[in-house]
C-alpha cells in the first residue's frame, strides 16, 4: 500500500504489554502552594520603551 493509504488491519485493537511493576509519573511531585513576586526596579514606561527599542533593532 502507498503512503497514507487506509489499512483496516492497523485500526484493530492491539495488545500492549505493560509492566505492572513500573512506576508511573507523579505529576504532583513538585506542586507547591504560594506566591511569587518580583520588582523590576523600573517603571512600566521604561520597560515599554526598552521593548520598543529591542523590536526596532530586530526590524533593522
């Protein structure tokens, strides 16, 4: 069969061997509660001005 052709045999249920002793991924292993804050030390106007300068340098 050519590339992209539909093959009904590929659509059948296939048994997959699994190792019951394997460890799963703990998606909550690194969860934390809290809050992160930072201060940029610059005003919003200064930061916007710097961003505009960076964008204009990219355009050149």
